[in-house]
């Protein structure tokens, strides 16, 4: 390196100069001529010396010298780092962590600069991903895999930061290490009852080896269930190893008939190491249908009755090892002694029947057959029939056949008794079982005379043993002549005939004939009411004349009937010449003449050219004042006369004034809320009555038409009105049908009993500590609930929980086989949790089309306004008169006084009054199906709406027939001086509402001489809140058809104020009685916390909970004026009372006849003021 060139100034011009170093700074510098250079063997080091001093001597030509010192300043220039110690080669093992730190003395920097480090492969590319280098610590780290095995050259570079760097390369040798394989789950599929053979391909997909090794052998680490793994036919054991070359000898044999999933566990090795974790071998065994098996089944029915099959009859004899259900059956051989039918069509051999249609399969035994018969059948699971048929054994129980009877006729002269003989009845009695006549029953009494047995008048439904029939006589009324009859039935000692027949009695004049001319006419005298006569007319005697007199202007009606050949009828004036009216119907059709007639004498002529007997029935009805007439053929634009009648009753009611009578002609009047605009007066009532001896019906129903088939036996039609859920009502030919329900009821829906409903195996509530009147969820378990899960969801349930006191509604929120959950309003625990769902609770399900599965059932869809109906015989409902209730009230007599209703029929609607209705007379009415609902009021003491509601004062209901009400029959709810007398009330409270056949509240109310029976609620006559009233001479029976704990005559928490219960017959109160279930039956007369009553001269027998029950009053505990007197009663059941709360002070019990040792006190100590005089 040349530092510089020397020069010298000399005064001697022309001298030459030479240069030499006197001081070369320790050899660091040299001169070459005049150039100063750094010695080749020395490099200046700035880091040790930043300056150097040298001495230079210049010599001229004369040898003169001059020395001069120079300071050489060293400029710092960067020096490249150097390798201090080469990096040694390194070794690593696959799958083991590798770490190596480059020694600190590997690199040095002459300038003393700080070095930084980096690493790459020798070719400058990046390090492998598994290897990382930390430049701060000069450390290599990472874990190589077997795939990384081999040598790699790694270059480490040191950089001084001044642009100088140096690198060193070392070799990293990676040794391969074996990895354990891994195994994953595998799957294999085979068929039921068949071996599954494995192959290597089943296992290799579940084997993997990071080293790329292949599967060498497997190990069975867990054996499968439901079958056996075998190797070459030998069962495999746990942890048995199997070379991959032998896998084709590995099989799985599933257990017989097994299908589904099972599994084993396995492992595998690459020949060196097994996997760390086992895997699962999933085996799916496909269902291969097994043929089902069928076994013999048995059914039992009764002679002369169809047997209807159910699915359960066949499912009990069907089994399928696959768990399949029965899909259809095949009738492989037909039974004898009867016929199998499907939906009314005879079944043929090998006919298949879907299981869903089994309910349409019936067996009709031959008439009067009893004994055993059978058919053979098979069944399929939908794929295969059973290999062998089974037998359906049918046992037909012998059932006594009701006998048959025929009507007969007897004759006698006027004022002459008829003496009957046993032969007269036995000759008209036959019995297919060859049974003999045992007794007869008089089911209808004759008019115009008295039927007597041994001199005593015969009563309605009186039975007479055959041995006593010779003592039976008929005494006609004095001077009566004509035809009358009584109805009779007969029994073989087991059953009566299906229908009664008539015994016709002809009472004739001594001369035996009506006259052939008016002069010879048979004089019937003054006609009042109805008068029957009868005779013969024909070829030899073509004319019969009758004469009669009317004492006042009257509505007149005459019917010529019971003809065997054609005859005609004429009404002739008093001269016997002028025909006023005539009827000439053809054939044997009845001839009828109706007309108002003035007082006076008239003739009737019966004409016939062919011999025939006949009956002639004349009737009159005095017209007492102004009259209006109503007819189905009339018009409201008419004046309302007999010849031009009104069409509607309401039209006449709008015009009627005090003293007017509205005569309603025969027919059905579909009207409602009929209400006179005016009141009558004390001696001039407004009267609504049927025209003499005609049937006038006021109906709340409308006819349903336009039926189309829905499916199978179910038809549907539009019904564009809705009375609300549970309030619609359907009739066929005048009989109530059944709103679709489960369980089905085969009988009269107005006579439902506790046993007609389902009964729970157990019942519960979701929270027994919940407050009263809260919404709760109830649960019933019942093995008879076989429908699929969710089948009943959303349906309604009517149930009578706990003590079987009061029913109520709920809505089903969840259903499954054997179980339903429903929400309802809980009344609270009550006494002994009497309102809480429990075991043996009666219930039924309704409110869903799914329940429509039997004849007579119907369902109404309010959304589509469609009525679904299964007719009584499964045929088109158009073959019947189908009606649906549309109107609730026939008569609305709110605020009306002095109105009379008589001799009318009210159908499908009711009669209603209020507390301003006074002096109403209801006389001789039929009120049928007056009230209907399935909605149960929640309020404990509330009931439904009765057929006849009486409020106000001095109203009378008498001589009427009230039947078929979901609520009460006749209800006097308030007022003074009301009378209910001589009525028949039956089949009431069939919804089990808190109602009685007759309710007698109010002051001075009289309930006298009525017959009441078949009440669903456990009370028949209810005297709640009666004051100073009477219940006398009533016959009461068959109460509590559905509920328990009441009485035939029941009084609850009432101060009777000397009311009287006397001379009543109370019997056969057969309400459910089971004290283990807290169902307390029904007694005869029950004063439940009531007082100030006189109970005497009653006859009480055959009740499920004794004869008389008393509970102490809870008020007026110290009132000494209170008297309750019970005396002169005759009873066959026990007398029951308790006094542990309240008091029975003032109660007197004396001179009663009852069974010995049959007084029961619920607690041992008798009250000191309870007097028992036995």
C-alpha cells in the first residue's frame, strides 16, 4: 500500500535527492524511491495503533541530509470475520428431539465486531421444516421423522455487520427409527343367519404406518357379542394374533336370528410394533326377514249375536322373531255354523284382510246356534306368511232366546167382565228354546175399564205368574162399548219378549151391531175426550152408523184405522143426511177427519164393500175462547183459522191475548224461543196445546242432508252451525247418537254407567302441593290405552277423579301406550284428595275424529263445518232421518204469567222461565232431549241447564214425561208455591253433571207423586234450599249410574223449616261403592248437614250404601229450637251418621223399622242430644 510520495525543496538547483527511513516504525513502513509504502509483512491495525511516527532522511547530491519526522494516521477499514474453529459434524435420530448449539469460538472478527448468525442448507436453501435455528443462541432444534433420515449439509454464516461475513459447513446425519402403526375403525356388513368372511381388504383400510410399512398381522383384543369370531372354524380367543395371510380364514357367525349391530376390537402390527390404541371392527348384520309364526286363538260370543273381531284377537296369536308386527291375515278355512263377514260381505277362502280392517271382521252365528266352531288363519309381517296355519276357535255361549208372542182378541158384551185363561196367553206364546211361559207383564193398561187380578186392580208393569192367569179379568166401564186393549209381554223365566203386543178387547152392545141407517145408529152419547169403538163392515153389512153429541163447541177428530180392506168415513150433520166431511183413502190406509164443530148431534158413517174389521177413535177438545190454529201446511199470512192456519207457533203467540188458545196441528215445528207477547189472566190463560189427539212436536233440531262417503262406513255432510264443543247433538229417527269417544258404548248414551267408561290403573297429579283452582297436569296409566304415542294429543277427556264425586273436563297434552297426560283445573286436595286423579277413576276420551270407530258415532269439525257419521248399520245416512240440534230453547217464558202448555212434545230443546214467571201450567208434555252437553262446569255446586227450568211463583209441572237430559229434568230453583206433580222423569244427568232428575228449591215447593229414575249423578230428587216444602208419594230408583256419595232424596246444607219427606219409595240406588277407593255408594235419604226436616213413612231398600244417612250441621250449633225428626220409616239397609264435627242436637230418630244391628256411627261416642228410639 503506497502511503504517499516524498519531495524535497533544495536551494541548490538541480540537486538530486534520495530518501531513507531513519525510523520505520518497527518495520511497518518501507521506501521505494520517493514512495512511502506499508511493509508487505505488516498490515496496519487500527484496533491496536491509530497513528505511527516515522523519521525520513533526505540526501542531496552533495551528501547533505535533512531528517524530518512524519506522523502517519491509520484510517480504520473493516476486516472480514474469521473461522476460529470449524464446526464438527453432528448426528440425530428420527422421532427424537435434536438440539445443537454452535460453539462460541467457531467464528472471530478481527475488528472485534459483534457477529450475527444465520443458517441454511449448504446450497443456500432453507432449512427443512422440522429443523429450526435460533440465531441468538446459535442453537439448532427439532425432531426429524423417518422421512428425514439421511445426511444434510448445513451452512452457518457469521456476519460482522460491516459487510463482512464468513461461513462454515457441517454435516448432520439423521438415523431412521421405526414408528408404531395406527389403526382406525372398520366396518363390515353381512346378512342375518349367514357367516361373514373377512379379507385382508377389510383391515388394510384401517391400517396406516408413517414409515410406509404394511400390515403384517392383526390381534383380536375384544370379542363381539351376538355371534362368534372363528379362524378356520375355531373360535378366536382374546388377544389371538392372526397373520394377514390368514385373514381369509376369519369369519363371524351371528347368533341365530340376530340382526343389528355388534363389534369387536382389534390391533395390528407392521411386523415390529403394534398400534398404541385398539380400533373397533363394526359388524352390521342385515335383517333378513324370518317368517312369523301364528298360534291358535279363541273368541267367545253369545248366541244370536255378532262377534266383532279386534286387532288384539290376532296380534295375541302372532309372533315374529324379527319384531315385525302383523300386517294382514288370511282366512284359509271358513267356519261352520255361521258366516265370517268383512264390512258386511261374506269372507272367501284365502281372502286377505289388512290388520287395519280387522274391526270390520265379524262372525255371525247361525240363528240359535250355540257351541263351538272354528276357522283357520294365517298372517304375514308384510313379507312372508307363517309356515303353518293356526286355528281360530269360536265359542258361542248359549243365550236364552227371548220368546215371541202374538196379539190376541177377546170380546164381551157391554157391562160384562172378561175372564181370561192361561191358555189365552200360552197359545200366543212360543219359544225357540222350547221354554214354557213363566209369567206375563202388563206393560200398558187398558182404557175404558179395569184389568184385575183376583179382584184387585192390576198396576203398570205388574208381573203375573202363569199359575195365576186364570184369576185375570177385565171389567169394562159401565155402558162402555167399543174397542180397547192392554199391552202385555211374556217371559220364559229368563227373558221377556223383545216387544210387547196387544190384547184387543171388543165390548159390544147386546145387539152386537151398529145400525145400517141413521135411525139405527149406535149412540155413543156425549163425546168428551177420546172414545174408541170398533166393529165390522163389508159385503153383507156395508154401512155402520154412529151417533154422538158435543156439549160445547169443540175441535173434533176421528180416525178410522186397523183395516184389512178398504173402508171410507163420513161426518154427517144432525139430520143424518148432509155430509160435512169425508175421507176416502185407498186400501187399508187410515181415514182421518178433523174439524171444529159446534155443540149438537152428529153422525159418523163407516162404508165398506169388502169385509174388514176396524177401529174408530173419536176425540173432542172443547174450545173455550178465541182460538188460533197452526199447521205445517199453513202460512203466517193467513188469519190463523182452522181452514187458514198460521205456519208458525210464534205468529200465533204474537197475537194471542188472555183467554186465547193456540191449537197446533200434527207435525214438527222447527222453532225456538217461542214467547207470547202478552200475559194471560187468572181465569183466562194463554194456552198452547196440540189439536185434539194429534202429535205436535216443537223441535230444536234440523235435518242434515247431502251425505257423501268419507271412508269405509263413515259419511260426511255439511252442517253450517255449531253450538260449541261438547254441545252439539245428533239424532237418527228420533234417537240420540254418540259423539265419537273411547271407549265405545254399545247401549243408550243417555243411560251411561260407571262401568261403560274406561277406568284408570292409577292416577296422579304433577304437584300435590299446588294451590286449589290452579292449572295442573294429571296423568292416568291404563293398560287398555293401546294407541300409538301422540294418538290422543289434543283430544278432550272427561274424568271423575278421586272419590268419584264430580266429573270435569281436561285436554290431553301427551299420550302413549298405557298413559295419558292432561291439563285441567284442580279443585285442590279436598277431603282425602277427593278431586285428584287416582286409580279406578272413570274417564272417557272425545273431541277427535280419531275416536270415530263404531256405529252410531259422529264427530263435528267446526273448522270445515263438516259432520262425520257412522250410521247404526254402517250404511248411507240418507236412509235415515238425521237431525242435528240447532236451537236451545223451545219456549222462553221469561216474565210471562198465566200461560199454559199442554199435550205437546218438545224435542231437542227446553223450556225456560225466570223469577218473574208466575202461574205457568205445564200439563201433559213430553220433553225429550231437553238439555245436552259434555262440558262440565268447574264450579262445584253448579250443574247444567235442565229440560224444564222453573223460577217465579205458583207454577205447576204435572202429568208430563221428561227424559234424556245431560243435566236435570225438572228444576225448581227458586220462588214460592211451585208444584211438580205426577210426572215421569228418567235418564237425566247422563253427563254426570251435578244435577238431579227433580230439584225442589224455594219456599212451599211441592214434589208429589212423581216417578224418577236413571240419574247419572248420585242424587235423584234434590231438595237443596227447600223451605217449608213437601216431597211426598214419589218413587225414586236407579240413581248414581256414574258417581258416588249421594242419595235418592238428597238435602245439602239446608234449613228445611219443617219441610217434609214422606210416603216415598226409594230403592235401588246402585252407585259405585268401594270404600278402598273412597267410592261411598249411595243411600236412600241423606240429610247432609241439614236440619229442621220431618222424614217419615218412607220405604227404602236395596241401596249400595244403606237407607238413611245423617251428617251434623255446622251452623246454629247452640240453637235449641232446631228439630230434625226421623220416624216411621221402613228400611232394609243400615242407618249411618257421624257427629265428630258440628252438632246433631235436636235430632230425633224413632219408631223406624230396619235390619237389626244396622245402625252405624262413624265414631264410637254418640252425641248426648241424638235420640235413638229403636
